[in-house]
C-alpha cells in the first residue's frame, strides 16, 4: 500500500532522534488525544505494546493509566529506541526493542492491546495490520493514529509546480484503512478524522520542523540528488500562494482508529516463518 524505503525511514529517524522532541508539537497533541480515548474503553490489558514508540513520549502516560499492565514498546530506529529506553516510568524503564512492525519478535496471541501513534504512515498498512492481528489475543484492542491523504497538501501542491517527482508521501485514505483492518481479521473498526494546522514564517522553517521530526521524503522514487537553488526558489514561490495572515500553513489530516479481536477467533494466518522471539515474561 506504500512505496517507502525501510532503510531510508530507519536512517531518517536515527538522525532525527536527537532533536525530535523539540519539534514534535503535533505528535504530542495526537498522542495525548489517542491516550485520552482510553477513558471511554473498559479494558484492563495484561500486556500492552506501543508500536513505533519514537522517543517514548507515551510510555509514562500508558504506565500511569494501566498500573498493573506490562507496557512494552518497539521502534524501527535504534536511536529512537535508545531515547525511549531512557524514559524512566515510576521506578524503572519500559522494555523497548528495535523491531520492524511488519515482523514483531513476539509469539502469536501474546498481547492484549496495541497502541500506535503516528507510526502507521511509515508502514505498509495491510502487512502491519496482519502482524498486529497475529500477536493480539482474543478480545484484544488495536488503537492507532495515522496521517490521511490531506496531510501536507500545501507542500504537495507547491512541489507539483516544480516537478513531477514525489516530494510528499501518499497517505492512506480512512476507508482503505477500514478495509485493510477487516481483511486482516479485525472486527468492529471505528475510524474518524481530525485536522490540525501548524503555521510558519517561511517555507524553510516548515521544512526544518519536518526534518527535526524525521519526516524526510522516503519514497523509493524520490529524487536521489540535492535540491538545486533554482528548484527550491520555485517551490518557495509556489508555497507563498498559501500564505494567510502573514503565516504559511501546514495541514495535517489525522485518522484515529480502533478495532477489536473477537474472542475465540484465531488469526487468519499463523505463519511459522523463522523469527526472533522475545518471551513476554523476560521483557
């Protein structure tokens, strides 16, 4: 469902880990909203996994909300996982692994809840949902937030006046995410959308913020070289058309979703492919 390069994604977030928290204003707001939605759910998970934990912002909040829960986390980038491990929650850090969400180092049906905030857009959604379904137990919950196709629409439109290369990712539509959840074996998916707008003094300031949160262009068909001064100036001129009240907007469409695993219904596929397995008890 996407054409992103895993190596480029990993490299981008490894580089961004040091300055990520300085610019992750939207990421914290979305994580807070996703965490707040737990108050409407009557769940007491024994184990909860934060997929794509980044620098671990959600871990203290998850541990405080679910005090009797084993909270685990993983991220594709080593530097992000290292930052997340340094967040001590109560008296000890949460276990954090470096792992690809498409191939989690866990046995089938060992997790009660998966929380994932603004990480799914870097994954192949059908593959990720299938893997989440594999590791979730019956009556388990998946709750996530990801970006929808209206995200970064101003940047996409401005670059489109410069060339026909992909400068902004093609984010997955909410309805396609719902279909992917059903196909992966989830039940009762509920999805909704909220839009956020950040504003900046200049195009350069907007792009610096994106760089600091690791949101580089990771498309496999991206332009391999540096952006020349002439092309960048044309981009800036095109972006100026969106200026309002002296500021340049950056729009984010955030899709919030949740879906359940029915009790007594096994995953559609319990593949026995070789994988590193980390026992939950030792995590």
